[in-house]
C-alpha cells in the first residue's frame, strides 16, 4: 500500500530547477518536491506521496493523521522503517 503521509517542511531549496524540501516525519527525514504546492513554506505540514507534496495542511490535521497511521500500524511501513 502507498499512502500520502504528513511531514513538516524543515528546509526549502531548489534542485535542478524544482522547488524541493527536506521533510521531517517524526525524526525520519526525506526529500520531497514542492512544485505541486508552490505556496508551501518552511515550517508548514504537507501530505507527501511518492516524493511529491500534494497538499498543505494544518499542524493539528497533520498530527491527527500521523496518530491514526500509527494506530493502524502503517506509518513505519510507509516511511521505510520496516
């Protein structure tokens, strides 16, 4: 299964002409493309799906979603921890 997972943007930069970010998923950091959500800014939360930010969401929505993913046991799988 492949889900979109909320993560916090901790760094924004350009790479090969694309707006990119370093995203924190509770201590696991991944790179993501922000070109689909150019309004996304440092410190905000985005839903990341296969390396692309697909929407911006509030911190409360992000934390609630992360908690639900932990409860159903899919968060580690989605972040490649298993």
